[in-house]
């Protein structure tokens, strides 16, 4: 049972409205502004605060940001545990220890997610490790205001050659943060930076590519899809730098992959990666918006054995769910029209606001209107270095369905 806050604790208070505390007693880390009744007069952005329910019971320790809809991010449910250097050090140690289990012999040509924000108890901090370099994203004022401590700790624990900051679109509006990409310490990462995934070599631009240069969450899904495509003609839509394409060509021995993306720089890297792996003659590329590409291919009477859809996030908030579902419906219906009978549809969503139930219902509607019988062979998620927090199910964001379209 929660206890009253010690009277000697002088931290500012955030008081919740009646009947609003249950999610936070249950360790959900986001306190939205609408759940707050009142705040101490002396609290400022970036301050550590005590969150209490409406009758004065301790809920958690967090960090306050009046410029965000997430007004408090919660980090500790231990009343006597301050959010100091020792606390952040312990959280980083815990995240690193998991990756040491997952990647016991981490090599200079490997890559993994080292810290996954809320899933690792570090809301607003994402770190990807590419060999000897760390790529850091700070998506909360809470941890951006503690950047120096975090960088010092990462240097002490991992001794990377360099740490590079990547920023996310919209962070200024969401958190009131002014950040710019750039070197935080050490040497800048090489351009391109070479990694190996599932035996496939990739040259990446981690300084300017999307996110931190690669979508590490799809690692296991890329390898699994390769098991289905031997000798096939594959369409990879929103291919980026060729993650699915190259796994299909190298590990799956696909006969041919047509890779589609609207970014010429991404396609240039995809072609370069194909040459790097000796499969350049089997990769074709097409610079198009994904919707237009599918329309053009259908109009041309093209057919494929496998179609892969891995679009960017289509819903950034709850208000965008309906529009996102319309977009997914259009993409998946068009993809099914291009599939041969019995073909494989690999369809993905990284929109956390679109639940698995909503996505599956959308697939059912698309299959019905395309007059196809769709069988879900596997429903997959992100790789294990992108864990899900049972207290914050928003961390279960990635959906990857392997479907047979009859």
C-alpha cells in the first residue's frame, strides 16, 4: 500500500486529480497534463518532482516539463530513491546487461539497440550502438536536461570511439526542446559505416539517414522473410537502404527484388549494398511514392510472388488513427492485387497507436474488397533488443505480419 510522503522531503509536488492515479501506481511513466490538479509554485522545467495522488499518497518520482503534453515523466517508484547520477548509472547498467546477454560477443561490425526509452526505464532516451559508435536520441526535456551526466556515464561504461546526437522531427513542438544533430564526444562516425546483419553487409549513413541510420527492430523479421522467397520475384515497398531486399537476395536466394522508395539517397545506398554483397544484378530500384508505385505496377500488369510493405509511421497520435488505417488499407489492397495466387504478403506497421486488432481488421477488409482469402502465417514484433514494458504497452509498437494471399 502506498505510504504518505516523508515531511522532510523538500522536492516540488505534482498533485493528481481524483481517480487519475491508478495508471501511475501501476508504473505507467507518462503523466499527461490533463491528469494534474495542481503543481508547486516553485517548480521549473526539468526539475525532479514528487507525484502524489489527490489524498497525498506518494506515487512516484519524475521530471517536470510544463511545455509538453506529457507534463511529468516518471522514473522511480521508490520514495527514497533520488534521480541522481547513481540512479541513471544503474538504469544504464541494467540496459547494457540485457544487450550483453543478447549479443554476448558483440563485434565492431554489429549493431543493436542499447537503450529503448520507456522499455528500459529511461523515458525519452534511445541509444543505438553501431560497433564502436553510439547514436543517441533525446526525445524528452527530462533527459535532455541531464545530457552531460548520461554522456559521461556512457563514456565510462562503454568507451565508444564517438557519440553522435540524432534529433527527431517535431521534438521542438512536443517537448520545447532546441537540439541539433552533431558530435557529442570523440570522433564522428565514418560515412558510410559498415555493419553486418544476418550475414549481410550494409553500408549506412548514421549521421544523416532516417532515425539513426538503420531500422534495427526489423532484424529478425528480415531474416525470417528470407526463408520464404527462394527463386521468387519480390517487391519491397519503402525499402529504405535495402534491409528486407538484401536479406531476400543473400539469405533467401530470391531471383529478383524490385526495391521502391521515394528517397534517391536511400536507393543509392541500397544499390551500393547490393554490389557490396555481390547481388547487384538481381536488385532493381524504383524511385516513387509508395502509393503511386503500387498503382503504376498494377496498371502495367506486374505480378510478384512476395510483396513487402514497410511504410514509415502513419499515425503520430490518436487523432491520426483513422487516416493511418485508410492509408494501410490502400497499400495492402494494392499489394494484394499484385500478388500471384498463394503469394506472400509481408505487411508492417510501426504506428504504435494502431493496435494489432485494428490492423488485423484493416487486413480483413482489404482482403475482402480485393476478393482474396488471406491467411496469417506469423504475427511478429520487434527484435529482443527492443523489449516491451508491461507497464507501458506503447512500447509494443511494431507489427509484422506474414500472410498468404490465396
